[in-house]
């Protein structure tokens, strides 16, 4: 891969803030504006929604094109299998560790002890049954690929794209015209991503203003402890676990990984959508971290669907928090059920809007805790979602670097080059 394009360097037009710096400033200004405007900040929400829609517009064609481009660029079937195996192994292992870490943090800090909350007559959300393994496997294969794309069913789009990409690789020269067309589509989607991201600071400002104005401090104070536990655990997971994996498995400077990932982390934090952040993650992986388009195009779309380490931390911590609220002592078997159910539910409900609360309700049912507690958590779910989505995005980018390095598909010069914009 080539070094960063000259357009990324300072121009004669003068000083220019990097995108992540613009987004951070927008976040800070949005928090202040929301507090000043209060409920009137809701008038800014349509601007944020427009930004979200623009990002969501990119997802289906970007996943379709980037996955097929990634597979067809790996002409060696053995290499394709290695990349897939390494990706799945990392995602599953880190998910199990993340949910265990969330439980440990809640056990250590006891955020629900002595809170004095009750759930009388609150109703709560309806229980959601965990899908069976057979149903998960059946739902992976789309009956109609076009319908899956129209509905935005990410799992089915990934499966169809994988099968089509493998088929194109197997038919050799006959696939050349279609491969060139898909490569052009992928390039166009990357350029469209750059255009949309130029508007990110405005969209982030509007989104955070709305959140700040709507929730304010009154919802944070009673539940500040669980928010703090989740945020501290998420930060620990990114700075220690992910950075440690980068350092141990690649011998690369983890600070470079963090710096190169920051655009995607900020967008994930503000949009609370790993799928919506995917275009930015692809841009960060290839442009700032030096991961080849082939590996990034495979690892990141898969991770946006099945890698939910942040959600796993949230599940573990919040489940223990709820148990502490009502004074229930969980058994060793309960802890084991939380880990197993949470890990499987991550795969089964990854593409569902509001997946965090849905997965939480599944776990509460499994360990016999009241579903009414979901109503309490729902009040701060958006705030917690910011942290867990950021971890999910960081995990995707960490995996792309580790897998890319192990396959010799990472450009050290690009990775080691300090970012300017």
C-alpha cells in the first residue's frame, strides 16, 4: 500500500483541524448547547437524524462491495480460511472475556448496593426469547438477497456477499468483468464515505445537543454509579486489553493504533451504531492503520455484526447491578449462564435495533431477574450505548490490525506514519 496521500498534509491554505479534533470540539459544544437549550435542543435532532441517514445509506452497498472485493483479492482459498478463522476466534474470545470483565467490575464496585430503587408496578418490556442455534443458522441464509438488502439484514448480506465472492474467485477469468465493476463500486463508496464524513462535526453536534438537552443531569445522578462502572470498564478494555493485544501479537506501537482509530471511535460514540460507523472504520483501517483493503473489507463488516464486546461488558455489569438493586445473590451457575447466554445472544440479535436492551432482557429471563428493571436501564441506555458502541468499534479495528499483521497484509510505513488529518 502507498503512503498517505499528499492531500492529507497541511496545505498552503493554512491550519486545518483533523477530523477527530473537529468531532471532539463538536461533542463538547453539543454538551454545552444541550444544557443551555434544555428541551428545545430537540429542534436540532433532525440535523443529527439526517447525518445518521446519510451514513446508513452507505452501509448495504459498502458491505456488499468491500466484502466481495476483499474475498476476490485473496485468491488463495487457504488464506481466506485463515483470515476467517482468526477473525472468528478473536471475536468470540474477546466477547467471553468482556462479559466476564463487566461482571467482575460490578461485583467489585457494587453499583446497585444501597440504591433503594424498586420496580413495583413498572411493567417493563416484554420478554424476548433467545433464538435457538438452529434458528440462528437458518436465518443466516437469505431466501431473497435483494430483500435482505432492502431490509438492511446485515447478517444475510454478509453471507450472500461471502458466497458470491467465493464463487467469483472459483470461476477465474470469467469473473474479471464483474470483479472490476465491484472494485469500482467499492472505490465509489469509499469516496462517498469521505464526503459524508466531512459533515460529521455538524451531525455530531446536533446528536449530542439533543441527548444532553433531553437527559440532563436528573437522569444521571441516581444511576451515576452504574454509568461510571460501565464507562471505566469499557475504557480499561480498550486501553489495556485491546492495546495489549496489539502490542503482544503484532509488536506494533498501540498508541499508533489508538490514534489511527480515533475518527471511528468518535463517530461510534456519538452515533451509537457500529453498523453506521462501518464506513469510517474501513477508512481508518486502510488509510491510517495500513491494513490491506482485502483484510479490512472482510474483518470489519463481520465484526460490525458479531463483535459486541462493549455490549457484553454492559450485559455483565448491568445484570449484576440489577441483582444488587433487589438484593438477589447470584450463584456460580447464574454467572455461567450470563456468560453463555450473553455470548450466543450477541450473535443472534446483532442486527436488531436496540440490541443492548433486547439482549439484556434475554439474560434477565435466564437468571430469574425481573424484567421491570429494563425500564430503569432504558432511561440511561443511550448514555451507556455510547460507551459500548465505542468498544465494539475499537475491537473491530484491533482485530483488523492483528489479522492483517499476521497475514502480512499490513503496511508498516502507513501504520507508523504520524497522523496529520
